[in-house]
C-alpha cells in the first residue's frame, strides 16, 4: 500500500511501530512504513531524502506525549530511543524495558509490550490528525488529552476525566467494571474493560505463563456465597472483588456491575439506561457500606461508560445514565473519575455534561451553576 492510499488507524500504525521495534532505528530506511512516513512528512519541512530522520523524530514526539513515568521509559527503551540504544539488538531492548515494570521478559512480551507500543501508536494517530503549524515548521511535542486529566465541573459536582486504557489507571480506590448478569468474566485476550482488568490482575510465573486468576476466582466465590453460581443476578447488581495485580497501581477494589443482559442464542446483549443508573447508584452505596473498613477509607471511584461497548448503548446515553446516579450522590467529598479510551470521546463527555449544566440552569431559572473547565 502506498503512502498516498494509506489510512490511519491505531492497529495499522501499531504494526509499523512493532516493525521498527523488531528491526531497530538503524534499519528504518529498509522498512516499509507508509503510515509513519506520511505522518512524519506532514509535520516537516525536510525536502531531501531524509525521511528516516523524520520518522524517528515523529516517534520521539509521540514518546514525549506519554508524559513521563514507567510508560515513557519502557517505550524509549524497547524502541531504542533512549540514549545509547539505537543500535542494540531487539532482545536487549526488550529486556531493559521489562525491568521497568519488574516483570520477566516473556511476560513483558506477552502483555506489557502491546500496551506500551499501542500508546505510541495512539500518539502517532493523534499527531497525524493535527494540522502542521502555520509556518510549516515541525511542531513542539504534543500532549494528547489523556495526559491532561481534564477536570469537569457541573453544578456542585466535579470529576476527573481520563483518556487511556483502563489498565493504566493509577491511585483510584475503586474501578467499576461492566459485566453481564451471569457475572461471567470474558477471556483475558478480549478487548473489553472487564477483560483488561482480569488480564491486569492475573499472576504469572518467570516464563510469563498465567499461574493464577484471582479476580476470576474471587468473583466465583462471591457468586457461590450469594446463591448466584448457576443463575443470573438482577441487572444493577454489583459484586466487589480485590484488585489483585492492580494493587501495585494503587487500585484497591473492583466493583463488577451487572448491566448487560445476554440475548439467548446470540452473542449480543441488551443494556437499559435504567440499569446503568441502578448499577452506578449501587456502586456508590457499596463504597459507603464497606469504605470505612479500609485504611484509609475508600473515597475515589472511576467509571467507564457502562454498556457503551458490546452492550449497544450510545456513549451519550451511557454518560447520561451514569450522571443521573452521580448527580444524586449525597457524598460530595467523594472523588469521581470517568475514563474513556479515545480522545474524541473526551470531547463528547465534556459536551454532554456542559449541555446538562445548561439544562440545569434553565430549569432553575438562573440558579447559579458551573460550566465544564
């Protein structure tokens, strides 16, 4: 496929990023990288045959957008962008990157590497979708919205918005995970929120093979203890488990929210907005019930857009249903977080909540309110 017909999407860009990881920066000129070349050339004034340098600069811009921490360090090491590594073999670079997360090389290869390189691909797609500067010069490193952690405020309730995979979340007491009414976790290779959290919670041996699945096992125990081992629970039910491997990221509880009702004989689900509101309300109540048994008490909670994946709800509907529960929450000191995976959804969240603020002001005939910031 030529660069003129290349279409930007994260999966396609990720394949090219993985090619560079395997072959190394010193071999870029020999590789077929139509998407990276196109993204790089759009933000460069170079007219000589120096496209490998443009591509490397593009990767460095994407790297800078990761905002530091383990993620940026591991990406720099595995791609050879760290000082002194551009000509090191791929195996050496992978070993150094695995040390950042204190995992075996094999576990890093099977789990962490796709996440790390996927974030580089996300950044490249973000950069590719932004216009070059007015003077045609290469732009300063771009910081994508997921690292801005936008604070939104509607009426007297404020919240933090994250835009990244849920397994990258840090230092939030409770994550609410959407699930089906059978409380059956998806396989770890799936792409859903529940699968990502199960995957992040698994235990591995030195070779990277799974030797324990604590989140799954604890959820089975909850079902047995609550008489739902062989039957579905009511929509809106919330089952708590520990975080297992996510504890290292400051996560203390996972609340599995039953919102998706399977359609018999199909692979589809039905989700109603009322059940999303009920599940969110129950999650907040459960925090109050068990929160003080923790030291310090549970005070922060993060919601994805429940039911907006395979459940079939539109993101706007899911957000509105969530907000119905959050707006009614009486504990104003609770720290509320929302998380979406893609930058365009971040704008939608702000727009929907801003519209709700306007509606509240109109209904209150000028009663004082606060917009989204």
